[in-house]
C-alpha cells in the first residue's frame, strides 16, 4: 500500500547504505585523532587531513548513489562541489553522535575547538551536532539523508536541475516511508529530518566565512580541498 517500501525502493536503500558503510575514513587517519599533540597548528593540519580523507570518502559514496553517474558529468562535479561541506557536516555530526566512543568525541571536539576556528562558528556547529544526535537516526536514514543532500537540484552551475530533482524525489519518498516505519510514534520525524537540511545550508554559509578567515591567517589546504572549495 502507499506506505509500504516496495522492492525497487528496498534495492535503492540497500545500495546507498552499503556504499555509506563501505566508504569510511581509514582507521589510521581516524586514529590520528587520538594522538596527543594539541597545538592549534597541528590540530588544523590534522583536521585538514581528516577533511581531505572525508572528501575522498564522499566522492566514492556519491558515485554509488544509483543514477548519479548517469547525470551530466559537469553536473556531477557541480553537485559534489555544492554539497561537500554540508555532507561533511552531516557525516561528522553523525560520527560525533553515533559512532565514536565518548572519549574520541571529546578529543575531536577539543581539536576542533583548538584549531583556530573563530568562536562565533563554534556555537552553531556544535548546536547542529547536538540536534543531529538528538534525532537518533538509524543508519539507513543517515545514508539516505546524505544522498538527498548531495542530490540538491539548486546548487550553483547545475545545468539540468530536473534530472537531479527526479533522483532526489525518489530518495525523499524512501526516506519518508522509512521515517514512518522507524519512528511510528513521532508523526513529524520526517519533517524534522528535512529541517536539518535547512540548518546545513546555514552552516555552509558559516563555513565559507571560516575558510576566508583561515586564509587571512595564511592557513594552507590540500589540493583536493582547494579544488572542491574553490580556494587558492
Ligand atoms: C580543512 C579543515 C580544517 C576543515 O575545514 N572545515 C572543516 C569542517 C568542520 Cl571543522 C566541521 C564540519 C565540516 C567541516 Cl568540512 C574541517 C574539518 O573537517 C572534518 C573534520 C573531521 C571529520 C571526521 C572526523 C572523524 C570521522 N570518522 C569518520 C568515520 O566515518 O568513522 C568520519 C569522520 C570525519 C570530517 C571533516
């Protein structure tokens, strides 16, 4: 019936969740988090390395979103560049709230707080992490919400937004059904998830200012981050 997840949607969900689980930050990179150096410069370098590794993970995940590779090549690039920061906020928020043992989260939080990120961005960032944590998303929801973020049709320079919208609508339909099944007692759970996507856009604007202030203080990024964030 209307609410039931049909076979095609189940296959779509499985493809996305498998890709989401397959592409994780390599253990040695994630383990570096726990080393004890704490200077702001070393923290910044470590976060830069994590972000670079996270972008590689994101590209691999995106390539496995059913239908993505059949989009126009330039639109694929435009979607990745337009969504990278939001997808990384979402991923690190999910990692903060779900995956990492508490002492790791504290260390990561400590590093982010001591990496030269201006305080006015700290509050919205950690409020977002908290709001994601409070949702207690299941893995399927996290994976599909990330795919929905990437398949946002109104990113800059997308030539065929309708093609992107068709893919995104398929994901939104699966997510809507999944939310009702996974959180039957919370009527508005799906709406709350979509509300997070709005918050992500605000964070993305903050992030561009973060980048500008880092560059003012002559912070260096890796070639991959420069490419995806159009800096330097
Ligand atoms: C270039 C650096 C300084 C940077 O610029 N903006 C951000 C920045 C900041 Cl702070 C906040 C949010 C987004 C960005 Cl994009 C960052 C640091 O970005 C990240 C930091 C950590 C992680 C991270 C840490 C641990 C992880 N474990 C796993 C896992 O799958 O197990 C994934 C993962 C990712 C991802 C991005």
